[in-house]
C-alpha cells in the first residue's frame, strides 16, 4: 500500500498505547534496516518509534553505539534523506541477533549475520517498492520510509505529557524534545491478517532480548583476555538485561586472586550501559538470585568488597543518572558511578567457605511406595 491521499499508518498498524502518559501509539518491535550512502555497509537495530500522524514517525536514535545513527549522520552531511525499512513480525532468531551491539558487532557488521548463524540458514531479503533499501522477507509488515535530514520533532507533540513510553528500567521514559522525523513512503504486509508484533519495555521478553546478547558478548570478551577464569555470565531481569551482570569466577591458584576484579573492570569498560557487576564463585548458581544474594551475605564485607568507579558513562534511561541526584560525579545526564560487588572467597580462605554437603539418600525408591 503506497502512501497517498487518505493513507493513515495509524489505521493500518495496531500499535499499542500502553499507559495514559504515552506520547502516542508505539512501534516497539520494529527492526530498522539501513545502509550507508555508498551501500558498502548495512545494519539492523531496534528503536522506539511513535506514530505522530498519518505518515510521520518519530524515531529515537540513542546517541553513540547505534550504527543506523552513524549512517544517518552521513546522509545528513550530504543533505539527503536516508532510506530505511521498518520490519515487524519476525522470528526470535532475528530479534535476538538484532540486539547484539559493539564491540561484539563493530561498524560494518550486520547483525542479521548473527540471526543467520542461529538459524543455520541466511536471512532472506526483499527489495523495497518505494525506497532504495531492502526489507526482511516474510515480515508481517514492512514500512518503507526515509529519515529526513536536519529535521526533528518533539516526541510527545500530540500529548504534551512529558513522557514517551515504559522503558526497560521500569519507568516511563521521558519524551525526547528532538527525535528524528521519519516519513512513510509505503507499507507492504502479509496478505491475510498480518500480525502486529510488540513488546513491553520492562517485560521479561524485552530484558531477555537485551540480556542474552550482552551475556554472550561479555563472556566472549573476558575469555579472550583472561581465558578460563569467567565460566558464565548472567544479566538478570532486575538490571533490565543491560545494567547488571553476574560473573561466575573460577580460581585455581593464588595467582588467580584479583583476576575477578580485572574481569569486572574489563566488562564495564567495554559495555558502557553496564552499571553493576556482581562476582561470585563457581559453586554459586548465577541464575538463582537467592543464591547470589546468599553470596553477598556470607562471602562479602562492604568495606572490603565494594569498588566504586565514579564519573563514567551509562544508559541515559536510568532516572538516577542526573546531576541533581549526584552532583559530585554526574556532570551531565547519562553519567553514573559503576559498582563492583566482589562476592568471591579469597583463595587462601576457600577451606572455610565449603558449602554444606548433604548425604545422599540411600534406597530412595522405597519412599515412593
């Protein structure tokens, strides 16, 4: 369906408005596909996108780290609109693959390659009908559009609530005063009853999509620098999949003491959105928050095992990261103190921290009779 007189995207997409403060109906699970002006590099990312009017979308491109934003700045330097497709209704491999980010997937790496590896077959693409860009085959909807150069719009221009939508930290995100203007050129969709795929910001689905790729990236990174010492990584829902990581540490000799803190610093330096790292031993179930908190109560002393790194960069959607909250270390919105909680037992004291080992129940089958 091409954009023409009478066209209204709000009547085609069942985009939800989740709270009374939302800036409007939002596309929350739209995979944006775009390329650089020379078509030498391409990328896919997920952004929050509000339907502003019949053919206009307000797209929030978070500063830094999003390659779609890098390409858009190149188009802007040429004073040209950037063609994109917004692909909705995709299989889980594509959704998970899309959420990988630098440094695991550097500029020029298209995360659909991750999706292809997960599926063990390439992700098929189709040419756009109205813009010079490709879409993802078998999407429920493909919105073909252009990001206009040097044009922004107030995200909540229609509601004036000051809020955007529920974000992954669990709060309603603040409306951005200047999101990118996206003009819709066409929509194609599955012929019979296309399904509008969406997700809620702080939901388990969202935080898992964010957390799984970050876990893999941290594990891969630290294992290259410190082989065999970090055996597993978990980004729990409590951190929205982004703000917190639990690192499982394996110490073999006294020479390994201290390596756990280097691993934490390495993770924090590579992933700027990471705010808190908890370090635990390899006898702790990192996927059980009760076990993790048990560690912080029995293998942890606050005056010895807390490391705070102030004045670092983090995710701007954390509402505590504002100068009014911490004027000493937060100069601008989106800065944060990073915290390392070291719940690993000092190697020379391991014998004093052996967990109770219960007897095996002999002939347990008889109790079933």
